[in-house]
C-alpha cells in the first residue's frame, strides 16, 4: 500500500488518557468526544488498534476522519492548531 499523506494520528477515545502525548500539535475533537493528535509520519509506522487502553494509532494502512467531517456520533472540530 502506498502512503497517501505525511501524517500519523493518535486516536484517543472518550475517557482515554492523552496526558502523556505532546500537546504542541494539531488536535481535533472527534464526533464521539475523543481526540485526534496529528504528527508527522515516520517510515515504518503502521496502523494499530489499542496500543494503550482506548488509544489507537492511525498511520500507514489506516485512516481517520478529518476536521469538518460529521459522523453519526457528531462533528470533528479543531481544538488546537
């Protein structure tokens, strides 16, 4: 599979602990009241579910909704640029 962006995203579900993540990055509130933390892609990083409780890693081979999208759970809104 070919990489289509230069991004990797840490997907933290509602009630997941994001306190250990660097906060100096682009952050989006998800439709389910979680958060997406956007970081620059590094070669070899792959998509993986539940790397920590309530935390998934979205990278090569995965995807996430972009800010401005709306799902059945709600809207994806930028909370930090």
